[in-house]
C-alpha cells in the first residue's frame, strides 16, 4: 500500500469518526447545570500527553469533559462533551489519574484540556 493511499484511508477514517462524534452530540445534549467549570480543587493534576499523531498533523484544540466527582475526591463519572477525537483519549487518560479534595457532596462541572504544540 502506498503512502498516499494510506494517507487517504486515514483521512477518510478520521472524517467518518468526526461525523459520528458530531452526530451523537445532538442526541445527548448537556444538562443546563453542567455548563459551568468544575470548582472542586484538584490535589493531584496529571497533564495529558500530546499524541504524536496529533502533533504530526498539527491538530490543536480543547477537549471538554463533563465530570462528576464523588465526596471522597475520586472521579465518579465522565463524559466527553467536546474536542477532537485524536485528543480525547489523552485527556481521558490524564483525567483518570486526577485526585480531588474531599467534600460533603458530589461535584459536577466541566474540565478543559488545551492542546497546543510547543
């Protein structure tokens, strides 16, 4: 398989994934209360690792994740609400390692990861 054919296949697959991701957002709108940034303090914040393929393709952007943090400070649930599919996995891998301060109740909000090549 030539490099050009592989390049076209990868672009086609990426565009298909983007179309599917964009289409699913219309069926899962965010609740009105979930628009705000998460105010719960982070005790251990692990930065995401910028994917090599995203760097090579000069893909930048912000991944937004709706999170629910349990009272003990662990991540209870998360849902991607925006961002390039090639950056989402890196953001989620980092977020799973985060630890938040304890609180008397659950916290809900949006966490943003910004990806820019350096």
